[in-house]
C-alpha cells in the first residue's frame, strides 16, 4: 500500500484561561517558543508569551493513498487537541492547512 506524508499546521485559540492556567502556560513558554517548533509525528505546540490567546500546532501525518485530506486534517486536529489539553487548557476555533510532501516538485537550478 502506498503511503503519503503530509505536513499539517493547526491554528487555534486557547479557551478562557484562569489565572492558574495562565501562570502554568507562562512557566512553560520557553519550551513552546516558535524557534523550537518542528514538524514531528507527535507534533509541537507553540504560543507567544506576550499574548497567551492563540497557539500553533505543527505535525507530520502519514496516510494511505486512499485517505482524503479531510481525514489527514482530522488526525492532525485530534493530535493538536490532545497536546493542548496536555498543557492543562482548553481550545477553540481550530483551522488547519496541510501540504502533501510527496506532491512537491523540486526544480533543479540550471548551470
């Protein structure tokens, strides 16, 4: 069975944060800085210390040739939801975009 690889970016907003949740996010902010972001199968959550209103989740999703993009995005959003819940907070307003890495054509520079 042929496999495809997607990079998915999920953006969302934190649900209403209590003072304790805000303090916990601030304490972990360095671990979730954009410069530590990467596309991994587990995914990475990033957010800005100054805002604490929204987050970005980046991940790699492997899928079969038959999987539709909606399935891939659904898997990524489920991973994002679990990661944000793992931070001890809720989320809302998820939006996602995916890129099929196997369909990217690399142009060679001419000499």
